[in-house]
C-alpha cells in the first residue's frame, strides 16, 4: 500500500466471501460491556505513532443484517449497503458537532443504480439501495461483484452541520467497490491520506455472517518513517473479510495493523441502525408536494400510504386527513 501514490491512496483488495457453513431509544450508552453483549456492533477510536495516525475500526454485523431484513437485499446489494453503512458509522463519529449529520450517496450506471447512507455523530446509521434485487455474476468464486452492480458514477458526501451551511463534496467512482472510492474521497476532498478497508460476509441463505471495517489516516506532521511502517503493516493484510472470518474484534484488527506503532485505544462507541422518521416528518413531506398533488389524492377517494425509504415503516393518511393537509397548504401559500 503506497500513501505517496500520485493519484490517491490505493487500498488492499477487499473480498466478499460466501461461507459454506430495532431501533433503540435515543439514550447515551454508559455500559459498553453490556452493549457489546446485547448488540455486538461498536466502533473503536484510536491513535498511533504519538498522534501521527488516527484510526477507527468497527464491527457491524447486526445493523447490516437489520438493513438486509428491512430492504430484502440480494447478496451483492447486501455487500454494497453493508460496506457503506460500516463506513458511515466510522465517518459519523468524525463529525465535530453532536447534532451534525453526514449523508453519502453513490449513483452509478449499473443495475443497482446507487445507494444512500446517513450517519450521525453517535454511531447511528440508516440506508437503502435504489434497486435492492440485483443479481449479477461474481467476479470469481467467493467474490461478489459490487463494482459491476454499481457501475461508473459518483460518490457525494454532504455534511449537514447544526450551525452553518451544509458542506458537499463529490468525487468520481474509481472502482465502485466503495472502500477504494472512500479512500479517494478522503485524499481528494479532505486532503487526508487514508486507507479504508470494508468487508461483509454473506451466508448461503443470504443472511449476514460478519461485517466490519477500518479507516486509518495520517495526521498533519507525519514522518516518512511512520508512512513506511504503516505501508509495511497494511501490505500484510489480505482482506477485511479474512480478518472478520478469523473472528477478530475491532480492537484486534487495530492491534494487528498498528500494534507495534504505540497504539492507544481512546474510546468505544456503540453502532446501530437507527431511523428517526416520524408521522410529523412524513406530514411535512406531504405538505411540500403542493396543493395540486394533494387534491389528486383526495379525488381518488382512498387513503394514502407512504413508506420510509430508510426503515420501511408505513404511514397512512385518510381522505379527511388529506383535506386538512390541503387546507394547511393553502393557508401556507396565502401567508406568502
């Protein structure tokens, strides 16, 4: 792995391997031992080489399986969404403000069409695939072709700060394999030399066996010696999925990569699939579509059912409720 590559930072190949063998309350987690026992999904944040390196590693099997169950994704779509959700948990806790949000959108010309993931600073993520029923041939035995399913396109990252204007950055997809594209994003848009590794293990019955990953970044002031040591260590990592199959925890993954570089584990953050949709939010969406569309719904004389793209929860509005919304839309228009 070469952090001096002129076109960006290349990362080791990440394989997807098929094996032959609820929303939580918005409360601060105070006992990570119990959380790990009940949920298993969490992120570890660390530094190495006296602060020249910052690192994140995550295990996300439960939340990726929850997303698979919600969206009934095919194996290749499960792999794609699982990778981006895993990256989202780690990139989310990089946000500076507690109420900040980050949305990553991949759009491609392949049959999957794209996917979207939103993350917050508390390790919570949600996401969906545009076409979740894509089945394509593997690259080779045991290697799902995520890049082929996504195709050529773009990765857009929007950071929505609680105070100030949202910041948006877009890069062209390098491979569509997601980890390499995020590596390119960090170098191109944030000027942070990085290595991103993501993996999802899918069982023959299409359930998720394991999911996780890491992000390793060089901080300002890093030395050539640090780069050399990190590159040498990363070359020994064949794939994230292999690490997961070996049963390594996030702490052990970081120990394997940075163990001889004065690794210091800083904290542990719970990770979960979490959607904050509500009837109030859906009502606002209905109001925003305009009087004409609401009137057409009323004229059909049937209740309208809307489903959240992220979690699939359904919200039903009766004709009488639609009439109330129409009146509200007209009143809003009159107020200017």
